[in-house]
């Protein structure tokens, strides 16, 4: 469903809703191309990003053959964050709906990288500071693995009755990265360790294993050393209270305290994304609709496993 369809005829936000922002792992050159003709609407944001990074990232956002490798973490993270913020601005300018300020939208959350996008959308960080933060994050991640081929991430699919067993086994062995649904988790770490841990599960427990196209073990203990460096970098930046409360990846709990939100987001670099708990919290709060704000359809598909999901990814 296009944004113009969602907000046709002056429609505002759905009551008892939340706003979610997507993570990494999408082809941004294709996912954001539809906004090229509207880029003047958010040109000030594109200029702010380019100035903050000291490079012309914005030109690659709309190019089907971009000069920059937007699948590389170093470029992907600031690019996806920028695209997410620009789509929010597009909705405000074209349809007169400032989603984060709509009273019907009660919470904001992001999946992995999406939490950093949420920092910008919620007004906690200026856009320039947010893209600098994720650029620093991406650089530290790449430095920690140093082009190693020893790390991987895999998505595991299984029947719901196996959820608790698979979850505990992977968590106990410190390879758990994302708890996406009760039928899908993602593991991360050294290839040999992942294989050894999965081999310990009874046969037919896992229905399908999909290797993800990444070289960095996101949300794994390998990345813990970077958290203190990110914390030190951000400590002198201006941090405001969020316009709406966060549902945190780290715990799935609600927080409106900016320092607690930021420290939790930084800790999640080496801890699993608790998306199931986050969705359960939304349900407990009476939320029945979640907007997937940002490029791509991955997050909307994930959200639809729990409640009504409205994709805001295409004009």
C-alpha cells in the first residue's frame, strides 16, 4: 500500500498505533528510488547529512547504480537512517501528517539499526548527530571484524512449539541475535561455533536455515568493545527527551528517559533484539496497528505476524 493511499482524503493516523523503523539488510538503491522526484521536499535533510558526514551520500540514495556500495555497513547505516527520516518528512509535507506528533501514535521503536533512526525521528538527536553516530558505529563494527570471513548470521525457521527450546539453546550458547517471531530467530557469531551449536539440536527441529548476506555478527558479544567508544563519543552531544516513549530492543520495555534509552540502544550492539517482547508490550498497551516507516518491506512483513501492519515505504 502506498503512502498516498494510506493518507488519502486527509486521513490521519490510526488510533492506538505505534511507529517502527527498519534495520539493515535491504537494497536501498531500489527501495528509495520512488522518492527521487520528491527530493526537494527534504533537501535540507539531505544537505545536513552530507555536511555531517563530509561526503555526498545523498546522491547515491536515488541512483540505481550508486557510486557508493550501499550494501556495505559503512554506507548502509547512515543511508537507511537518512531515508527513514526523509520519508517521515515527505508524509508531513505532502499529506500534512507529522506522524511522530500525532496523538494516535503512542510509541516508537526500531529494529536494530532502526533504533538509531528512531532517535532522529523522535527528536532525541539532530539528524546530523544521528548519522554521525551510525557512521561511527559502522566503522567500529568493520574494524572489529577486520574483513574476517569467520563470522556469519543465519535466520532459523521452525514451528512455534519449538520456539522456547531453540531460543534457550541459542541464548545459552551466546549466538542469539534477533528474536523476530515465535517461528524465526537470527543467530550470529563465529561460523564454527554456530554450526556446532545448531548440530546439538535434535534433527528436524529447524525447518529452514538461511544465511544472511552480512560479514558482521550483529548483536553478538564480539561487538561489546565498541559500546564504550560509542558512549564516549555521544556523551557531549545534545540529547533531548523523545516526543514519544520508546519500546526498547534490549528488553522490550517502555522508556521515556533519554539517557536510559540511549544506554539501552548502545548495549543492544552486543545483545539480542527482543522484537517478540516489544510486540507483546505494544499489545499489552492496547496497540493494534504498527506503521513500518522507512524503505523496504521487511519490517512490515515482520510486524504483520503480530498485528495490523501498515507499510510507509512508497510514495
